[in-house]
C-alpha cells in the first residue's frame, strides 16, 4: 500500500494584520503577511506616525546641568 506524501505545494492563508481578509502567506505574495499594497501602506503609516506603542514605565530623565551644579562645578 503506497503512503501519501504531504502536499508541499499546499497554500497557506493567514488573516491580513490590517483588514483581516485572507492573505496568501507565500513568497509569491510580495506584500505578505498583508493582502494588498494598500494594507501594507496603512501599516507603514501607523509605524511612521508612531501609532504603535509598547507600554513601559516612564523613563528617568538625566539632568546634566543639575548634576554639574550639585558637584560644585
């Protein structure tokens, strides 16, 4: 009895991160993981406008002038 070989050419679709439409996740889709150049552009615009942010505690600012006056310089 012959064994079935896995289909290496099976297409894999993932949801587009921008709109949720099915998007072909393969080298033939030059905008992957996005479904279109429009969705890729929307995502790029969000990065450029700093809409994506990572929650973090506020940074402690270094006051170089205050340090020099405290040391008597």
